[in-house]
């Protein structure tokens, strides 16, 4: 019964976190009305000492609240159910796991081909015109696209200097268009992405640079966020280390109100970090696991249908000499 009450209280706090942030921010702003911010006249050593303390204190609050956001997110009912479902799916496809890498290779090849078609479509080239066994097909396709320039050049009489200039500009335009087409051909040929693999589908691994937008593991995510929050804390440390507070009417309250402003600022930014990490865990991270479940289910259905035999499309990589 006590646990149920605590869960209700925790969920209530999380659902009201935006109002709490506003409340803290308002308190900080009201405290700011009682003091004047100005140079303290501190020595260099004291500025460094105060700034360092503010840096460590502020960064610790932001990082710990962010970490707490992930812990709270991982206890969310939908996240727990999704993780459990992923584990059940991995266990279900385990007898067919020897075929999983072939499925991943097929998905990678199909994605690469789709990506290439999209890139080539920007210059109105077909996939088959570029990626085929006959290298001459590419040059023939480009020549066909540029033949209108040759026809226009032939219609220009070069008797006067203006006509010669027009013809020269037309040739430059043709060359520019040829280079633009070849740029997209090279881009299509060099398509890279983090490929799907058996390990990625069966664990919490991932990377942002992949076609399925799998989130990175929470440990790596927190490490990256820790570096970013350190930068913000460093900026606060400069302000709180160099500048001080002087009370407008009652100097005896100077340190108290100044400390309240600093602590309120740290807690406010840390609470925002908490909410960001909580939403990351319950939304982006959970959706990444759902995508893995969908792919594993797709693999299971196809493996049952074809007996684990997956046909991987044969892709053609053009040599550099052919696309120069």
C-alpha cells in the first residue's frame, strides 16, 4: 500500500514538473529583486575558488537530476512493458538466430538501394543507369540528359563576339550540369550509415546515424549529456565566481539571498534536465526498442515463410575511375 502511495506521489510530481520549474524560476526572479549584482572586488584566487565550487556544485545538481530522470523513466510502466516485450521477442526468435544476420544484410542492402534511388532521383537518373555491369550506361544516360545543350550550341552562329560569348556560356553551363550530376552519382555510390546487425537488434545498443534511429545506450547518452551540462555549469561558475551581490537596504541578508539565487538557478536548470531525460527515456528510448521489436517480428515471420533463406540484393560499387 505504501508503495502505491509513493508511486502516485512520484507520478504527481513528474506530471507537475513544469509548474515546479516555473515556481522555482519565479522565486529566483523575486530574490533577484532584493539584490544588486556587481563586481565583488575579489582577488584572482578567490574568484577561481568560488567559481570552481559553483561549477562542481551546479554541474552535480544538473547531472544527478538528469540521471534521476532516466531512473524514473525506466520505472515508467510503458517502458518496463516494452523492455519485457523485447526480451520475450528475443527469446522467441532464438531458434532462428543463425539466420538473423542474413536478414540484417538484406535490410541493409535494400535500404542502401532505396537511398541511392532517392539521391539519383534529384538529378533524374535511374538506379539501373548507374549501378549496372556496363559502365558505359552511366555515360550514355548523362549524354542523353545533356544533348539539349549540344543542340542549342549548334544553333548559335559564331560570326560576332556576342554569339561566341553565348556559345561559351552554354558550354560552361553544360560542364557545370555534368559536374553536378556526377556529384550526386558519387554521393549515391558512397552512401554510408550504421548498418543493422544482430547485436543491435538483440541489445539496447544503437547509434543516431542509422536508418532506424535507434537511440544510443543510456550509459553513452548520459556521458554525452554530462559533457554538455558541464559547459552550462561552467558559464554559471564564471558569473557566480566573478560577480557578487550587495543588498539594497539590509546588508545582513546579502549572503542568504545570493545563495538562494545560485541554488535556485542550479535546481531550475537541473529540473529541466530531469524532465528532458525522463521524456528521452519514455519516448525516444522506448520507441527505439519498439522499432527493434517490429524488426525482430518481421524477421520471425519471413524466416518461418522461407525457412531462414534470405536473398541479399547484389549491390554494385563503382570504382573511382568510372565516376571521375
